């Protein structure tokens, strides 16, 4: 574990007890997933680069990170995944209303769709709050070639607190030990979006191969094997199948986190 990761690890644990989940009226994040019609991803990225990100900021929406999946099966040719932040849910509602009514946005949208509609379906939106054991977003610009991994865990009913406990007491530290960079950890705010059963987080790796190697070492770590066994004495903490999903992503050029 290098010095930087050691400092980050202890800083997280020093502040997590003093940072409860944000109140309903506090800062929230929003993860949005856009799927484009065939051949229209570049048009969507251009619209964000030239107009959307700036107009988000104009209307009080904070740009956090923008990514495209690496693999075709995950949407490399037609998918944009991004995270933005709002001062509150009420603020989000007002910001989206003002953004949608902005004449500059309306003109940019019309011009970008002169050759056809960009989106194949309505965007998916999930509102999120950070977890107590990682209460902020660790972003910024890293090495030019690093990749990101979006991981999505689904627990059986009643098991999310146990999963959070395992992350707080074991997983976070072991990820650091095995060379993974923490970006953020969230849970959804709405029951229908998985507030009681979902953990969503993003890691960064030097490369996809590095990320897979880190997880191989993590899973073989005796400390992890012991922690997993002890935490699952009364049952698994993720549902089967598809309880753990992973998407490797690249940051686009206009992403604040890259």
C-alpha cells in the first residue's frame, strides 16, 4: 500500500463517524444513463461537450463525471453514464425545469437532432446519497489511461446494513491494500430504485487488466475470505444471480473526473 493510499484510507475512517447520510433535503447525486440510436453516440457527446454541461452549471447542476462503457456488450457504442449533483431533491426539480425551458438548450437540442433523434429511449435516472464510510466523491484527473469500474450490488431484503458494515470494516481497506482507487460509494434514495437493497460505487484502475488482477488478489486475501465468511453466517449478502454487476468505463474528454 503506497503512502497516498494509506493517507486516504485513514482519512476516510477518521471522518466517517461524523458524517451521517445526508438528510432528504441535503445534497443528492443523480446517476443518469442515456442509450442512443445507432450511430448517434458522438452526436450526444458533442451536445454535452458544447452545450449541456455548461447549461447544467448555469442552472445549478454540478457536473461530477461522464463515462462510456469499454465493452460493446455494456453499451460502448451507444451508452453514456454520468453523475451530477444537486443541492437537494427540490433543487433538482427546479434545475431540471429551468434547464428544459432554457432557449439555448432548446436550440442546441433541435440543431443536434437535425439528422434524427439521438436517444433511443427515455434516460434512466437514480437519485443517490453517499454512504457514511465514504461521505464524499474522490474525483479529479488521474493518469490519462486509467479506467473506471461501476459496480452495483443488490442484497436480499434486510441485508443492506450488513453489506455496509462489511464495506466499512473490511472491504474499503482491502480495496486500498490491493491498489484500487476509491471514487465514491452511494445508495439510492428511493425505495422503488433500491434504497433498501442497493449499493452503487465506482473504482478507478490503471487499466481493465489491472482492475481484474486487483480483484483476483482481493478475493484470495485471507482477511477477505475470513470477513466474507463471518458476515455471511446467516446468509449471503448479495442475491443470486446478478447480485453483483460490473461495468468498466472510460471517462470522456469533458468529464471533471477522468
